[in-house]
C-alpha cells in the first residue's frame, strides 16, 4: 500500500473522524472506501459519455430506427407475436 498526504478542511476532518468512529474503522479505511466509490462513479460517467458519443456518431451516419418501429416492437412485448428488436438503417 502507498501513502499519499492530503490536506483536509477542518470541518471535513471532523466529519471524517466522526464517521471513522461510528464505523469503528480508521480514517484511512474511510478515505479509501470513499475514493474507490468516487473513482468507480467517474469511470461509469466516462463510459456513458463514450457510449453517447458512439450513439451520436451512429445517428450521424443514418444508423437510426424509426419511432414507429420501436413503438411496434415495444407493444409486442409479452404477446404471442413478440417481435425481434428493429435494426438501424432497415
């Protein structure tokens, strides 16, 4: 494990102490948990942004599905005649 020094605002330090005390854990453990969750959230946001850019590029290339096809497909869900998902550009 590596060591990193962080300067905390007084109120943040006090809250960190309180949380660590309630959880019966060290401040380092609480900080590691919080940073791991933050990093995971940032990665999810990056992944979603990349998916958005890819979707925008597909749309710009005309790879879209008409709303009427999507509605028809959704309305078929759970019926005996359930349709396959419509494919872009067809």
